[in-house]
C-alpha cells in the first residue's frame, strides 16, 4: 500500500529522531503535534502536497479505516 520502503524508513527515522531529541511529552496531543511538524518540514514550500497525496492516497485511506475518527478528511 505504501509507495516506497525507502520513503517509509526515512520518515520513520525523522520521527524517531524528533521524539528522541525531546525526551518525553506531557500529553498525547503534544507528541502528535511534534510528529505533525516533522511531516510538514518534509515539504516546507507546500508544492509537493499534490504529488504526496497521490502516492499516499491508498495508505491514507487504509489508515482512515483502521483509525476511524482519528484521521479527518481535508478539503485540500
């Protein structure tokens, strides 16, 4: 379902590095915000969003089904 294992491993490494550098988080919301910012930093200009959405569409749909209510649809 996911486009490339290299992309997944790269994203995982960046997320792991960001969470390890901060130690602990007071709430789950704080941890999610940190991970959100890591993902946003992958494409700071926002130009690659359409390309990323096409590649990750199948995975995002699977996550939305698995984690119902936690992943909300966007109009972008």
